[in-house]
C-alpha cells in the first residue's frame, strides 16, 4: 500500500500551509484569550475552498476523496496555529457537509451545500445531550409526527459552532420502541426557526476560538422535507459522520504534532544549559525521538483509515484505533513540548501552553478514549 502523495496532493498541501501561515495566525493569542471566533478567517478559508473539500463540485465543493481531505486538514493543522478554528472547520466539514452530501436529497443539497461551501453558512452536528453524553441510546430529544411534519422537543449540549451556526443536523427519537437503531431520525434545522435557540456560550479549557453551546428545541415544527436520509435512519447518518470525523478530524492533529516537533527541535538546538544545547541531553533528545515515532505512526494510521474509507470499506474499528492513538499522541506531544521548553513553555507568548490546552479535548470529543477502547474491544469479540 503506497501512501506517497500525488503531485496534486502535494500542491494542495503546500498551498494550504502557505495560505494558513499567511492568513490565519494574526492575533491568535488575543483571540484565544477573548474566546473570539474569527469570522474573517472563516471566510478566507471558504474562499480557499476548505469548507467544501469533500462536497460535489455541482454545489461549490472540490469533490476530494477522503485521503486528499486528510492531506488538506493535516496541512491546515500544521500551518494554522489557531486549533480552535481548525476544529470548527473540521466539525463543519466532517459532521455536517459530509453526512448532508451522503444522505441528503437533491433539494436539501441544493438548499444548503452551496452556502456551507462558500462560507455564508456554518454547520453544526447535534447528538450529545446533557444527561446522555456518550450514551446515544439514552437520547431524550423527541420528534413526534404532526400532520405531514414533526414536532421537535428537547435539548443538546456541547455543540460545536452552536453560537454561530446556521444549519444543524439534529438527531431525535421518533420511535422509542425501536431504540437508537431504527428509532432515531436525523433532521435539518435552520437558525431562526420558531422554538429553536442556542442560549449562552460555554467557556472552555482549550479550543477557545471554537464556540460551543446548548441547542434548545421547544415545540419546533419541522416539515417532512427536513428529514435527512429516512425516518428511522438516523443511526446511518450518525455512523457516516463519526467514521469521517474520527478518521479525518485527527488529520489536523497530525499537522499540529509536526509543528510541535519542529518547534521543540529548534528550541532544543538553541537553548543552552551547562555549556551545551539541551538537545544533547538524553532526557530531551529521547522525548523528541518519541515525538517523531508517534508522529509517523499517527500519520500512517490516519492515511490508512482515510484510504479504507474512500474504498467504501467498513472503517469502524480503523477509525476508533486512529482516533484513540492520534489524540493520545497529540496530548503527549504537547505535554513534552511544554516540558522541553521548561519555564518558557509555561508562558503564553511561546504558544506551546495553548497547544497543550487545545490538545486535552481531543481525547474527549468525537467519542472519548474509553469509548474508542470499547469499540475496539467489541470488534475483537470481547
């Protein structure tokens, strides 16, 4: 299996790295401090074609395969030091644009995809609930048939892009007797619908430029045309989003790991202690060696899972393995970067402390590390 990049993929990566370094890194420290979502950067990314990477060209996308999307997001994670922006973009692309592209009707795709690709619409994916968390089977949000449509009631929490989002894929129980598989339906909701609100914004340890909030549904009327996929087919929509998200969201982490490795090497070469560069000390050089090993393994896992995804193969275990390993490797790499930088690593101006804060959430969102281990164990027959 050859994962050498094609010329097109190399050019894509180079162009995104250059764009991100030039356009997306101004005032990142201030944006993080102020919990500010950079809408201007969002629009510049859309002008670059990032939001529409996997969408069909007919709707304004680039129609890229999964591996090429991984290459693009890795480049974005490397070039852009604002991990919150990278996260918001990835959530938009992987958990909204992709499932809409895969399961939407022609009318739905025509209605929403052009705006989701050109930056005028921001996407959300809403399944997590206050009392359920990782347990989708405990979903309490309901949609009850009302004439030709549905009445939606309930709430979701920890929704990425919630305060700024325009279009949401929302999962609700439509047949409690059937449970999650067969009894859950995905719906498309628009900002401004009567009864649909996104109250407040949560403050977070990291990813502070990626806004997050609750979504509340109070007797929201949805026409039949709001159903994404089929009635009772929500589990399939969710599986599509999770396969893409768990495989490709971490591609941005691979790029961040590459940047942290290079930053740590540069610092270890120039910082002197006891008359020599600290990189000459085995305690430092071994940390950096481990960073390199984890980076290469993370990249290979990501590329392999993305390749399998584009081949139409079942990637449930691959995505769980990839998400688990890359997210935990990102946290270790960020922690080691802080340690290598010593006191400077604890300071905001050196930006590695922010990388650590941003990394922590990677083992929680899109399914915790514990959930990924559960998935792997089930595939192994345990």
